[in-house]
């Protein structure tokens, strides 16, 4: 299957009461892990690349790997830029062959966010690329993504924003948080906010960022084999299941894959001090990511 944009997959999720997971990647093993699980289940998936991951691996490299992966399976795969902070980086991802981009103007004043988002929409839509924007502030830190404050999305603003920009989906602030420790503010999901934003913009798929569940087993494995993670707190699995049945149609997970991968590598190197071939220690990292991704699909799609 060729790469597709997110239009049909998210609308279908909205109509049928499930969500499509978006998994962040930055290397070949993680792309393969996500593509193999989604392909074997024959379910749609979004493969996300942050600006930071683009700097690390190169948009073109990742696009080539994802494109290759898509040839092996029948399911729909969208390749998505996550948290693009400028019009320029969104254009670079589109030119590199991404099928979907997020312009994150959530730190900008409302009118500036509209103006910049519009520029991205104009360019993206001329190339059949879908656009996600963000309204409201999602708390937390991950490399290039940072907010000390949280403000839930306002439904009236959402309606105006969407009618002025023509975006295809909207990331909203509903109490989730980026990073490994979401208890910087106890994650209480604001279902009322989801419902009222949905009422204001009924046909538009909504997006939940910061939705990793931070499984204790990966955190404990990392700690057991010498890693240091001071505080950890994820979104509960019950909330992920519940959110997936609302107008939230795309659920973003990055931290959970990082934890799974690192737990595998730490365990392998610790149990096999003789290993120095990356093909050996990457094996358990990739297997853990596959296990995590399979579990996430069960939560958000139910298969
Ligand atoms: O939502 C944020 C992404 O998970 C951030 O990823 O650490 O590669 O910028 P990054
Ligand atoms: P997590 O830190 O919860 O994995 O959030 C990922 C995310 O929102 C990517 O955009
Ligand atoms: Zn995010």
C-alpha cells in the first residue's frame, strides 16, 4: 500500500468510534516494529516524526524507510510531521514526501496561530497533504516541545480557528501531558472539553497528544538495569480506551515506545556483556516496541 494522508482514516475513526494511533519514530527498527504490527493486524497507522527526529535522522531517510515498509503490507500508513514549529519546517517535510503535517502554533497569539496555520494549509492542500493544528496549551517537556502551562481548548475559539484555517484535524488540550512524568499535574482527562469542542466543530477529527501510558514494566526494567527515571506517571489505560471512543480520532504515543526500546537494550547489554553487535541488542529493543505497539492498538482500535 502506498502512503496516504490522514483524511479518510481519521474520518472513518470518527464515524466508527475508535482512534488511530500515531507512534513517533526516529530510526529504522522502530519504523519496522510499528509497520510490522500494524501490517499484520491490517489496521491504519500514523507514523510520526518530530522536528527533533527529523534533525536526528533526516526527513528523506525516514520517508524512504517508511515508504519501503508500506510496500510490505496492505494497511494504510500516513507519514506525519509532529509539532512542526514553523511554516518552513512543514514545507520541508511536505517536500520530503510526508503525507500529513502538524503545524504547532499553540504558543503563538490566537491570530498569529491562524495566520501561520493558513500558510501551511495552503501549501499542504495543494499537494494533497493533510494538516493538523493545535489550540490550547498541553503541559510537559520532550526535547523541542515544551510548555510550563496548561490551558484547555476553548470551543468557540476552535470553531473560529477551524473555519478560518481549513485544517483537517485539531489537537486539543484536555489534560494529557507530554513526557515520562505526567504527574507534574495529575492527568485528569477533561471529557467535557472534548464533547464541547466536538459540538462546536462536529465533523472534525480531534487529536490527543501526550497519551503515553508509561507502563511500569518498562520503567522498572530500565531502573533494574541501571537506568535512572526519577518520577514516572502516564495516562491510565482506561482513559485511553475511553478517549478513543469520543471524537478523539488520533492518539499520540512517543514516550511508551522510547521506554520499551530502551528497556530492551539495557536488559540485553546487561545480561550479555559480551554483546557489541547492534543487531544483537536492537533485537530485544524492537521486540519490546512491537509488544507495546500491539497493546496500544488493542486499546485504541480494539484489535
Ligand atoms: O509530542 C512530542 C514529541 O513526542 C516530541 O518528540 O523529543 O523528538 O521532540 P521530540
Ligand atoms: P507522549 O510523551 O505521551 O508519548 O506524547 C507524545 C506526543 O504527544 C507526540 O506528539
Ligand atoms: Zn505531542
